C-alpha cells in the first residue's frame, strides 16, 4: 500500500518549504520516496533539503513559482531528466491574504490569490498530467481547505473563494482521470499548526492539527483512494451538516465572526 512503503516512487511537492508541504516531504522521504521539493523560497527550501539528505533521503530541490507556466514546466523537465517520471504530485502551494472585509479588498489581492491558490493547482495538473496519462499511472493531491467547503471567517473571503475553486476543480477532474489510471484526492485540512495560523482567527474550542499528523492522513487517504481527505471525521460530518442547511451555517459564521 502507498502508506506502507514508497520505494522507487517519485513525489513532487509544491509549497514544500514550510507547513503542510514540508511535513509531506518528511513523511514521503521516511517511506522511501524520492522527493522533489518545489517552492519560491529558495533558502528555506535548501535548509529542508539538507535536513532530509542527512536522514538518507533522495532529494531534489527546485525553486519554482506556481504562477508561471515556464517555471512549472522547468520543474517537470528537470524531474523527468533526473528521475524519469512523477508518481505522486502534491499541488500544495498556497497563500492566505491578510484579513480584510469584502468591500475593501483590492483586485490585485484577488488576482494574486487566484493565481497561486487556484491556477497554481490547475497549472500543476496540466503540466504533469500528460505523462501520467501516457503511463496510465500516477496520483494527484490538491490542497484545498475546510474553508473551501463551509462558510468561514468573512474577512477570509478571498482565501475561501479560491479554496472552493480547488474543491470544485478537483471533483471535476476526478471522474475523468480515475478511469484512465490516474488517482485524484482533495486535501481538506482544518486549522493546522503552520505559519498561516498566525494570520487567521480560529474559533474557541476548534482543535489545531499538527502538519505531521495531517501528512500521515494524506498517505492513508491515497492508499484508500479517497476523493476527499479530511483532517478528522468530525470535519467530514460537519461539512455534511453544513451542506444540509446552508442558512444555518451562514448564521453560525455570523455568530462566531461578526458583525463588527
């Protein structure tokens, strides 16, 4: 099973330099995968790569901007040249804009979030998918958010909207790709202990998940071929409740976060 051993598998992770991305890199390396770290932050990337190599992992680090066709294509070309293929693709790069009420958000903020959070995922799939389809083999995990399925902090509307887009896109491609040998999952984490946590508001009583725990859940989700990988069963049940009564869910968001 995928979660038991990944010897000989090649995994590409965008947004690898921190948070969920770096935890995925560590767990994948510990399972024996050859890990390709991609991020715009070259210095943090190098530090992570050095640490993984010290543990005996086979690692390539590539400075990559997921908003650039040329940059993502260069990532693919280098991986194919040095490792021959990609078995696992984690489209994980993302940004969380500063908290801001909807009426004051600048269009440049919207564009940046769309370019990274949504089109970065699309670009990763479009770039690496053709080879997977030729081999009728491979697996793609797109990182969304619990905010991409339920009403959340209204001052995070840009993040919420782009993550809803990731969920919709992932569900949309799964039915096409699964019959052709390529698996797809959408990672839907709740609040995780990453650098983003300092820039968001987490309601009292909401559990914070550790990135390493989440990374293990991702591999379990891949092994089970789950379309949606939640960070807890409670979150999965909450999403089902929300979608059964959207009016109630919006009122809960108002009660927790506003009005201000």
